[in-house]
């Protein structure tokens, strides 16, 4: 039985609390820490079987009984708390991104060296039934050599402008999931990034120095071309599709809906919209990623997404940012060289 | 080059005039006859390359240059004109049904005996790309032994009450196409019919002694069970689907639409309705059935739908009528025995 | 917190144990009883948080702490244990069917009278996201007045011949779910049943006195015609679809698959098969039905499927059996009159 | 009645001969010219009602009876014959591209000035039922302001290496249709092109100096971003899809197939592949484009695709070529400035 501490009891922290208590039989949550912990959240956590709640995450770091820490706090705390937890000998599950700053991720990597501790990054989409099936189809060679990879990723609504300002920009906040997906589907890293971006959804996003719409072209190391299209707002819901085209065929996944109901009437033939947002679409994937993390600890296996899998999409995001600003293709090696 | 005379220049007659002039290179229309021929129709026929128009169909029957006759006049004239044409040594393409009266169809059969003339009945759906593909799939054994055959056939709107009164009833007018399709898909005849019917669309149809909604169960000679569902009115258009389930799988066809356009918005994910009615859906099939008829004449082959294929669905229609009236399963042999 | 005892720890009993422990926060399982309880099952139940296991279901009936009983034992025990539990003052959730014998169901109804106890029957499909959405669409009037209801229900593989012999026949064992669904979708009862059935899957089923393939036509009280098609074996998996056609449109649901992956290659465009069988397809629905039962107890509401909802499909099943044997339409009132 | 001469009786010339004789009632083909005219082709043309065949296209240019010329000869002859025909006072329908050389297209434009003659370029896809419906949906504002336009265009098999060498390169030969489609769907011109291309299908294509796989990003004048993905070989057939995403929704079109047949068996749920290639997919569109051309002549209307619509995609193709060679985004204005 793995004893877990969860740092951060916001939206995603609560998702993990629910997953562990209802779906992960070989883990138990000892402590939940959140600096802004409300009484309501504390009560709810206890009703879910959490032993202890606190405002001070150090109580988790310093607790010798706790084997693993889930870092669900704000992005700027991910790398420092990762290092603290590693130094205290704890396995770490860290929400994405580890950091916006490559140097800080390098420090986490250094801290991990030789410890034998497990480190997993929260790219939940790899655990989604559709993306998982698509990746397996490609990996099994069913479509031959991948040549074109297409990822559509559109949110139902933009975040608040306050969030946009601290988000690191769309490429590090939103596209980072798609960068991970491109690596997952291609089975290799990207060499180069080109971005065509625009501010079409809300002028305030542009005023905050960010974009809200983009088409990102990637040259992958295996020769395939990947293309991601993003928008911060799709009125029909969370649009999460992908397609891999290869020498022997194409595999494609479409969106999930709440039901398969289709109504035919004088207006047309109408099915349901995609599930609204990530909590609806990926709830099951969140459970599976934590299950995989706990299993890696229990069975001494590698985590499915290690610290380098956390680093690479950040490099791609920084290259995308540079491409968008300098309006030219940017090599990943340029970012690593800096 | 086969010389053709067309009797009846109504809706379906005009469809055949268009097909022959634009799609059947080895046929030419010499004469079109219609007792109610308007000047406008005559002009149009001539613009399509028809040599001659007349109000008297005898000019076709008696014309020694004419090889084949298409009978597109009202149902009550189908069998007598068939016999006249056969006696004049002409091949006959006859719109469905040959007659509502089995005895009259038997007279046509007798007239044909020993003549070597071709006779084809206008069950156009057999030439539709979807139904054809479904039948081939089944005939090639791709779904194993057929066990359940399902046919959905719903019109977008009911005919006029005046038409209902002379139509012979829904089973002989509308379901007759589905009876033919059940035979086509099963590759055998029906043994027994059971009807559950209702008058749900328009009370005037009930007052005219007919039904407008029905589920018809058929026991086929090969042991398969077929089920047809009909309605005279589907607000979303002409619904023409089928499914054959067998020991090794299932094959199903869905409706055709004007385009594949799908719109996703806040209301849902909406595709186009099925094509409106038979002229839209089956235009291509009408061309193919006439091509097949002309080819059978030119090459001395059997027609794909002979006079017995015209008789069988009438027997099934009469059994359905009896089942509906007597509220019990009715064997086809009961009808033949009468 | 509702205290629950579960009688029967076979396949379906284990499903309910899992649902309650992981998904129903306001219920706790005190005791699980099964006459053939293995040590392995007992250990597993305890690992799931079950307090006590026993071979004697009387320990549940006689335990004053237990509020509610789930009857998941063999069909012949459903009605007697229901009565025992009711007499002991316990709410009852009973797997379908309550009994094959109408008189025995009537005894359960009599036992319930005046007790105020909740009684729910396990027609799990009503809680499936697709069927639920379809029913809501119809109930909200979105397709107008229902005219034709079509239910396809095919199992991936037939049960063992030993099971077939004690199953009560396909209509009471398998079609009973579809009879419930016809009532659910139509919003009313059936008046009459007609069956066309066959033994096409396995001769041994016929030798055991049962059928394995059937098309069942129902006349519903609201004038709609319903049609169910069943087969004990579909090589492509568990086929669970439905369609309701009405005066203002049609609503239809299709199967769920493990993923939306579609592969296009030289052979065609191939998607996944339907989910394999009921445990895959309806796992979520099993959780929801128990949640609803516990909620009804806690909040003093009606259960969504009461004892009469358990009786009606049995009447329909018996009528179907009679129709199949006597080869004629059978009224439900004939069965009730017996 | 418009009298037409057709120059070039290869594959596409024969398509237009067939369309005009079977589908365009207000046009008649007087002469077909082809330097390599075989007796077989001449016989076929005559059987289709063509009055005259010749090896010398001058017989068309110099025939005062001929109103309009269809130029279906090799690409290098398009612009010179266009000019000859215009000078002889004839309306011109010219297959794409008018020329690979912008200066030569400018000469055609100059020749047309002040003549009042109609000039139409053969971008047939605009007349396809799916693309037409998509464009109308967008133009009617049903998806709000277009933000992302996606076009997938993949051929079933690459052309011969001999053809590749004279094709002008993939961007001017194949992508040119997609460049036209981007303009059609966006309702405006492109400003800038960026290409990520590769040689993945056949090394011989690379040796011939061309690419066979590409993702092309376009910045459109209205702010939308368009992205085209191309491949010279898709094993599953001709892949022609598009999607327009906007502020109020998304509209998408998928491929057409020969039938809607779907087979469910132990291997999966399999539908038909897309139609094999352009002759299958766009046969109807070829008829419609000629109908539109003849109508423009008869009614004195503008042609739906004039000489500038022929120029713009060539500019885009040249910019794409430059982008591919120089590996940077290229503005259309750079090409025009040269």
C-alpha cells in the first residue's frame, strides 16, 4: 500500500483525490495540503477517507510515512517542490509543466540522478482510451511508416485574462499537451517548429501578449511532419481529435460524446456535441495515470512519462514561442543551446 | 440500336425519357404516347430527341419499327397493355405492379409463354448502389447464412387521398418495393406474412380504408426472418435503409444525402437529411434498370427482373392485406390457392 | 448511510459489491452471503471493505442493522427471498426476473402492500447513458408522438445449454430486458405480442426446447408499434441499438466501442466492434441503478423501477412464449387472465 | 446553342466530351482536335455526336462557327492556345494551370482585356457537391468568422516519374487545386505561405527534384490560418476532406464512397474506402463546371472562375516552391514583385 500526500487541493488536486480513493486500491492518501484550504474542502477530503489536511505542504515533505507526493499546486512551485520532495526521498507525480524555465527542469533532473525515485509528469491524454488506441495502432505498424500526424486541440472557452498573464503563453500552457501527443504518436522527438498564430478570439488575450489561435508545424526526427491546430474557443465544446497517416494507411480518432443519440428531423440529422471540457473527457485518463504511477512505485517499474518527457514539450513550447515571435522555423537545438 | 416506345409521359415516364436519351447509347425513343399529352410535354420530348409524340398508344403497339415498349401508364392499364404489346411481338418493360389481381398477371405470363420476348418489371431499387452493394455482400457469403433481414422504408409525405383510394392499399403500392427487396436480399421467396399496422399519420387515410404505418414480419423460405417497417410520412425525408444479419456478421446500408457536410455548433453536430424522395435518391437506379433492359434485348440475356419477379411481391402484398384484416399470420400459399 | 446485505456473490453480485464500494458514498456493505462462497471471494470482498461474509443468507435477513438487501442469487430464489426480506422489514433490490411465475410475483406484491418498503428490479439498461438519453429525447416530445419503436438486442455468444434449460426460455431470459426497454421508450404498456422465432444458431438450443433468433412485434397501448429483434449470437459483439420514430422525427442510438479509432487502408475503413458483452457495456449503468436505489431509500423517494415494472415484462415474456408456440398474436390480457 | 471545339482528347478531354453530349443541352461539340488522335478516339467521338475530328487544333481556332474552345491539351500549350483562341474571338475554358510562368498568364490577361470574352479555369472541385455545400455554409455565416481552414488532399498513387519531371512540381500540379480551395473557402486571397515538405513516398520523386508529402500553412487576408496536407500516395484511395472552423462553429466534409455498406464482423466494423481517384469522385463536378461555362456564355454572366482565379493559385504554388527551397515563410507579394 503506497502512502500518498497531495499538495494542492484545487480542481486537479480534487480530481486526483477522487481517483485515488475510488479507483486505486493499492494507494491511500494520508495528507492533503493547500495554503488556501477551506473548511469545506477539508471536510470533503475527510469524507473521501483522507486522514489529514493542512495548509502547510512541509508536513507532507517531512512526513517519513509518506512514500509519494502529487504536486498539484501552481506552476511556479512545481520545480522547487519537486526538488524538496526528491531530497526527502519521495516519489513524485508532478502536474505539467514541470517549469517554464529549462534550467529549473535541469535542476530537477540533477536532483533525481542516482536516487532511484520515480518521477511522473501529468500528461493525462496518453491514458485516454482514444489516444492510447491510436498510439498502439501506429506502434503496431498497422499504418506503416508515419508520414503526417495531425492533432486538433481546441478548448471550449478561453481561460481568464488573469490566468493568461501567468500561463507562460498558449504554447506552454495548452499546446504543451499536443507537443507531448506528437511525441507519443510519432514515437520520437521533434527537430523543428514553425508557428502561424493569431489573436482572433479575444483582443484582451492579444493585449496580454498572447495568441489564441495557431497552426503549428513540426518536423519529427523520423521524417514525419506533424501539424497541430489550436484555438482557445470552440463553441461546440472540447475538440480533441488526431490522425496519423502513413505508408500503409491512416488511423484517426474522433471526439467522445455523452451519448450516441442522433435525432433526425426537418432540420437535419443531429448528434451530440463533444464532451464539454477536460474534466468530462479525461476523467478516466486521470484515474489511469495515477494507477500507472502507483504501479510503477509498487512494482519498481519505470513510470510511463518520466522527467525527460516533462522536459521535451517545454523545449517545443519555447521553440514555438520563438517561432511565433521571430516568424521563422526554429530548431529545438536552438533552444537547448541557449 | 433498340427502338423504344414509351406509353405514359407522367413523372416516371419522363424519368425514363431522360435516362434513355442521356445514358443509354444503344437505345433510341421513337414514340411517346400519353392520352393527356400536353403541348409542353410534346415539345420537351422533342427537345430530348424523341421522334414522335401521340395521344394514342396504339401507334406504338402497331409500329413495326418499335422493338420495345415501356409501360408507364396507370396501374390498371399495365396488364392489358402488356398483353397487347407481347402479342405485337414487342419486349416489355412494365412499371410495378403488373396488376393488383393475380389472375391478370397470370394472363400476362401466359401471353409471354413461348414468345422469347423480354419482360422486365420496374423494381428500381435493385439497381441502387447501396442496395446492390448490400445484396452482393450477402450473396458473396460475407455475412454467412442470413438470419435476420431488416428493411426500413418511409416516405417523406403521404400521397393524396385520391391516390390512396386507387392505390390498392399501402402494401401493394409502397411495401411492394420492400417485398421485392426482401426477396432480393434473402435470395429466396417468402412463406408467410404477419402485419401489425395502424393509421397514425392522417385519419383520412384510415377513412379511405387504408393504413399508413406498419411493421411486417416475413418468414423466408431459407429460414431467415425478415421485418419491414413502413410509414407514409417521415418529416426528415425519404428513409431507405436495410440490414442483413447472419451467422458470420452483419451488413447494413444507410441513407444517401446531398452532401457530407456536418456542422458542429452550440446546438450539436448536424449532418444533412436523407435525400428528399425517390426521384432524388433513385435517379441513377432508374437509368441503370433501363440500361439493363436494353442490354438484355441486345445481347439476348435474361432480364434481371422477370415477370415472376413481378408476381411474387403482389402475392406478398395480398397476404399482407389479408394478415392486416384478419389479424393473423398468412401463408403465401393461401393466396396462391385462391 | 444505508447498510446493505448482498445475497449471491456470482458475476452480478460482484459487480454490485464493486459499484457500492467505489461509487455509492451513502451505502456500506455489511454482509455478503453465498452458499458456494469460496475463500478467494471472501478475501476479495473483505479487501473491498465488506465487513462480513457468510454462506447463509439468513444472517442478512435476520440482521437488524441491515436496511437493504440486494438479491443476486439464482432466479428461482428471487421471489421467496424477496418475501423473507420484506417480512424482515428490509428494502429490496432484486435482479430480473422476479420470477417466471406470475402468481409468485403477485405474492411479492402482496407482501409489499402497506409496508412502505422500497422494491427495485434490476433492469440496468434504463440507466445506460444511451438508452437514458433516447428515453429523455422521446419523453421531451422531441420526435413528436412515437409511432414505431425498434430495438435490436443480440448477444455475442449463447449461454451454455445447461443454462438454457433453466433459463425460462429466451423470451424470459434475454428478451425480458427488451420488453422493459419497449415500455421505457414508449412510456406505456404493451397490449399484444406476436413472435416469429427460429432455431438458427445452435441445434442444441432447439433440442433444449428453446429458440435463439426472433423478431417480436408489440402493439403498445399508445398505438405505437414496437419491434424487437434478438439473436443469441452476433460474431461482432454485443449489439444493443434502438430507434424511436415519431410524428416529428426519429431518435436513434448506436453501440458503444472501446475507442473511436478508425483505420483506413487498402481493405476499407474500419472502426472498432461494439463492446463485447453486458459487463463491458453496462458497467456504468450497474453503478447508477444501485445509486438510484440507495437514494430512493435515503430520500424516501419512489424507486425508478418498482415491483410492477418487474411484473410487466414477465407478462410480455409469457405472451411471447405462447405466441411462439401457438403461432398467433397473443394479448397480454390473455396471460393476466390465466 | 453554343458551338464548342475541344482541343485535346486525352483523359480530361474525353470527360468533357461526355459531359457536353450527355448533360449540357445548350451546347454542341462541332470539332475535337488532338495531334495524336487515334481512329478509335475519332470513332468514339463521332458516336457521341461530335461532328468533326482533326489532328490540327487550328481548324478549331479558325472555324468562325465555333463560339467557345475547351483547352485540354498539355500544360505548356495552355497559355499560347488561350491567346490564339481569344484573338479569334472565342470564349475559352482552360484546364488548370493556365501556365507555370506568371508572365505568360499576364499575357493571357492582356489578350482578354476589352474583348468581353468569357474565360474560365478548370478548378473542378468548386463544383463538387461537398465542397460547394461547405463553401455555402461558410459564406452564409453559419460558422461565424473563419479562423482555421483545413484541407486534406492525398492522391491514391503518384504519377509516373516522367510526368513528375514536367509537372512543375507537386505544388503547381497537385496542391494548386488546394490553393484554389483555400481561396474558395476563405473567400479571400492568401498573403503568405510556409511549407514543410518531404520525400517519403518514392525516392525517385526526390531524385526528380520534387517532394511527395507536405504540410502547407497559409496566412489568409482575412486573418484566418489555412493548412493543407498533401501526399502523393494514400493506400486507401483519394482522400479529399476539408474543415472550416470559425467563431460560431465548424463545418466539415468527408469523403464520398461507392456505397454506404458497412460490414460488422469479428474483425471490426468496416465501411467502403473513398472513391478511387478524381474521375470517380469529381465526374459530376466536371459536368457542372462546363454547364456553368456554357451558361455564362449564353446568359452573358461572369464565369464562376475567371482568369485571375487561374493566376492566384499559381502565385501560391510558386511561393510554396520558394518556401520549400529556402525553408522560410514566403509572402505572395514577393512572387508578384519578381
